[in-house]
């Protein structure tokens, strides 16, 4: 029986943080960069009066349009799909209006996966998989498989049993 890998979408397959920064910098005429986020989420470093607006960006359907996948993400997922069962587990319950735009993004960039392999969830510990690749270590709490932390600006200071920094490292980790 093939092993199963669950993969997060935001800040794991695609660069939603770049979109957050772009929208924030444009709307508020700022120049925040990913380097400014080291160890923090964007809403931890913006002024308090901007926090609600920044947190609401994913509620706007256009937020997910044309977010580029990380380099090599799509090709590595396609390669893994040849040897593993692949699930996409994306937390959509925090921003329910993101469901349709995320679904459309997944269909566009991962057409080789069945939509039946897309899981829109809140807590990811309900996902039955051998591995979970995610940028948020909180999703490993209660998860029965191996968590694989995908590096993102906000998690760079967190310890991790298994960490990958890019999709080439994901490929190497799962190479048999």
C-alpha cells in the first residue's frame, strides 16, 4: 500500500505571503519585505490600525488569483504523485470565502490530482496521512504521521524535527 502525503497550500505550495506583502505595501504605501517577518506573522508587525484589514485579505476572492506556486512545487508534487497518494490539506475554515478561489487555484496548478484529493479543513489532525508538509507547526499537534515543516518567514525561529526549505529539499526528503 502506498504511503500518503498531505500537503498544505498557503505558504507551502504557493507564496501567499508575497501576496499579503504586495497588497499591504500597495494599500498602505509601505515597503515591508519577507526579511521583516523573520519569526513573525505579518499582522504582528503592522500597526494595530492595519491588522484587521491585513487579516481580512484572504476573505477577498481576488487574493488567491494568480498567486504563483513556489519554484519546483508543481513538478515535485507531480513526481511524488507517481509514488505516493497525495492529498492537499488547506485550512479554509478560518476564511470560508477562500474555498472557491483556493479550489480554482488547485484545479489550475495541480490538474493531475483529483479534486477528491483536496481537503478543506480547520484542524489538520483529522487528516489520515503518513506525512504532513505544512508551514504551520500547530497543524502537527495531534497529527499521527510525521510533520515536515516547510520554511516560511514566520517559522524560521521554530525548532522542527524535520524541516525543508524549498521544494528541492522536499524532493530529496522523499527520494527512495
